């Protein structure tokens, strides 16, 4: 079994959502962790575990971030982490996979499907081995209890219910000597 650990300095956990139906608000989580355990070099049997700290949400607007952390949305005080654990990996091409798993957010767990592009594995600095991935998907925020909404004067919604996810991830192979320490 080979274990891989996400490199947070070379990875991003991003999301975007429509605002007022005409623009897109982007955000990210600044604090997150993830591991992959696999026996196969192509990651087709990977077991993936991921978590992000809700209080690390960043949309470049302090007022909006505070609202997102509040009970109206993520309720970070009572639900400080978002987690994902894979349940299956289906290889769809040499470098593409469909990963299904359980996403837990605000005390609700639902199965989600994510599209993954495996960018390959290379030798990194200092005898390290590095693997890169691009992950995309979308969820309906209402499915997870993030149901706050308001209407504009014209009758449109302020925040769409569809949230697009984009994760750019670099993982480092964990050396057995380091793992045992």
C-alpha cells in the first residue's frame, strides 16, 4: 500500500457560484488536508480522504465570508469541517477517472461524483515523488442544508443553488521511513 499526502502549498480547493444570476463569485478554502492510499500506480484503486476547515473559507470579502460561516450557510461553529471519503474509483481513460464518495457538510452526508484528471507522476525535489490531479464537480448546496437565499428586486435569486468545485492537487508519496516515525 502506498500513501500519498496532499501538498497544501502546491494545491488549491476552489468553488464558484452564480451571484444575482449574472456574475460568478469564486472562493476557496485555505486550510485543508488529504491522503490517498493505493496499490496501483495509476490510482485506479485509490482510497481518498479529504477535509477542509470551514473557518478558512476565503471569497476576498470579509463580510461575505462571515455570512458564509454563519448559521445561514455552513454553520462553522457547529460544523467546523467539510469531509469527503471515496467509495469507488472508475477509470474512464488513461488519465481520467470518476470518483464517487461521501461528502459531509453541515451535518449532512450525501454521495457525490467527481471528475478527476490524473496529470501524472514525476520525480520531485530531494528524492520525492509527486503526483498531480485536477478535480471538478458540482453539488446542490440545498442538499446539504445551505438553504439561505433572498430574491432580487426583479425576482431573481441572489445565490444559485449549484456550486461548482475545482481542486488542483499535488500529492507527495510518503516514504515508509517517514511514515513509521
